[in-house]
C-alpha cells in the first residue's frame, strides 16, 4: 500500500482530508513542526520535509500545504506532487494591495483573531452545510493562531517563481481565498470552493486516483 503524505492548510489538521477515498493508499497527515518567527516558507518546508522518511514520496498539499509541497519538491526527489486549492508560484498568490500586505507582514492582527469562526469566514471558505460549518469551526478553534499569523506573512513574502515536475494542480473556480484569476491548474472544479477537498471529495479523489494510476503505468 502506497503512502500519501498530506500537508493541510493554515494551521488545519487531518479533518480536511477525511472524505477522500484513494485506492490502495494510506494517507499520512504531517504535523506542524515548530516554526521560528524569522522562518521563510522554504525554510519551514525543509523542516516539514525532515518528517518524511520515505524516498520519492507522494505529496498531497492543500492551500498553504500545497505551497510547502512545491518547496519540498524543489529540494528532494518526489514521485508525485498534487496540490489542491493552492498556488505554485508567487504569481498565483492573490494581490490584496499594499495596505493589506503591510497588515499581514507586520503581524498587526492579534493571533487569537485567526481562531474565531464566523459567518464571513464560512462564506469565504465555502462552508455551506451544517456539517461543513461544524468541521471548519472545529479546525479554527483548534488552530494555533500564532502559526497562522506567521504563515500568512510567509505567504506574502514567498518569492517562488519556478516549480519542478511532476506537479498536478487542482483548483476550484469559485475559490474566494486563492482566487482563480491568477491560477493555471491542470484541473478546474466547477463551483469548487477553498474547502472543496472536503465537500467535493468524490471529484478530487477521482482525479487523484487517475493521476496515481497513470504514474504507475509509466
């Protein structure tokens, strides 16, 4: 049985991957390593990579986890990288203007703010049903707000311009967090939100199974 190393979004845990059904695979969720306030995204990716003991791993990254997966693939040999609701380069990161970049990079917002689920957050992430809202609320309540605040700064300062193959990028055309106008994915999910790996898991699973099956035939 193959292992798929899963890297979740900002501060999230393995709940976001709960609905995936990948053939003959064990999903291994990677925990968040300790971070240093001065870490940049590539440095933190190196810490995450150290948790993966297998050679030529398969990586599955969501949102911030996808960016980490891209950086890991630049520093070691991988069998496959699949990123969902994420970005491969700095050009795919949404541009929120100089003021918002200042707010994020100077870490003005209190860390506790990032652990408060609310209606605006639910709408932005695309949580519509009671079960989706319950899952996302639980993730937010259990999140390390300081880690999220640092990671948002690291994303804004990310300077990556290139990515190695093989990377498969799956993105939703209704994503309000990493907005679609800058994204160049391999697969679009029509109506897919930022949490589509959870609420559109059947479609995402089908794509992942197809990609892994194709890789096995090479």
